[in-house]
C-alpha cells in the first residue's frame, strides 16, 4: 500500500491551469524493476479569470531498471466556464532520470502544453539538471532539484510575440507518511528568466492522499501559481482545489 500512496498523480489536474508541471507527482517509489503506472479521473472547482468546473483524466506510465527511470504523463482537462462555455487543456511530459549516486540523480525532460483558458496556444520546453535527496528516513523525505530549460511559447492575446527563452527551474519537495495509508506531499517551484529575473513563475502545490482499498486511492490537492508576466488579460495569480480517484498498477 505504501507504494500505491507514494504516487501523487491525483494532483495532475492542476497542471493544465497552473502552467508549471509538478514533477514530484510523476514519481512512484518502488524497489522493483519494470513498468508501473496509473489512470485517474477527477473533478475540480476553480477560479482564475472566471469561475468554472473541470472534468479531467490522466495517464501515467513509469519504467524503472536499476539506476534508470523513465516517466511519461498525458493529462487532458475539459472545463465549463460560468455554466456556459467549454474550454480544454492538454499537457504531455517525458522525463528520464539516471541515479549515479545514492543521493544524486541527473534528469532530462521535455514537455508540450496547450491551455485555452490561459491563452497558451503552445508551450514546449526541454531541460536538464541534478536532483538531490536530502534525507534517508522512510517517514519523511526532502528533495531539492535545479535545472536549466529552453522554452518556446505562443500565446493568443493578440499582443505578445512568440517567446524563445532560457529559464531556470528549481524546486524543493517535502513528503510525510504518518501511516501506511496516508501521504502528505508539498512542492514549490521557482522559474526565473535568465536574462531578466523579474520575469519569473512560482508554483506551490500541497496534497493529501488516502488509500481506499487495494489499487485505489483518493487525494485532495491545493495549488497556487504566480506568473509575473502572463498573457494579456490573464491574472498574475491563480489557485485551484482538486479532488479525484485513481487506479494504480505494478
């Protein structure tokens, strides 16, 4: 059951609107090699520019072989705005992780994203950097990661030109496991533009996961995002509350 709960995939519905993918939610801690993964459905009541309801689903696959780890995620959301209008978002993420030291791994990742609510026609990025494990306890874990990434972005606000830029991406993650059936995970990201550090994004996500029965779990998640320079007409800060149910497999 511990392996089941360590997967925080139910937070995935926040990625479409929050714009920053929480890589910690992609990781399923397991000592065995081979494939594992999950599929989930979810419901969210959110507010940014408008009040709206979201229905979503996501698929997560993971392959581990000794010190090698590959992760793939595909997340789709359908949103009904103020009871009238439907919008949608999509995000796909692929990540490779090589652990060359018990406390250090090197990561390479790529991501593609579309989000009509936030006027993102397309955002694509590739990045790489180290990840550090700061604790060895089974009850709680601290991780620190930092990377450099290249980002290409097109928005549909009619003003902002195509963006081609290099950003940093650093995060700190804390996980706490008070019992076999309960997990609490919190991750905060900071992503500044290298050429202008006043252009940055911050994302903070906290989740509570509770095991229901074999292979099924439920999670409550809260996400807050701040973007110093979003598309014209989009607010700097956004938040989201999410709940969902997932089925996982090994």
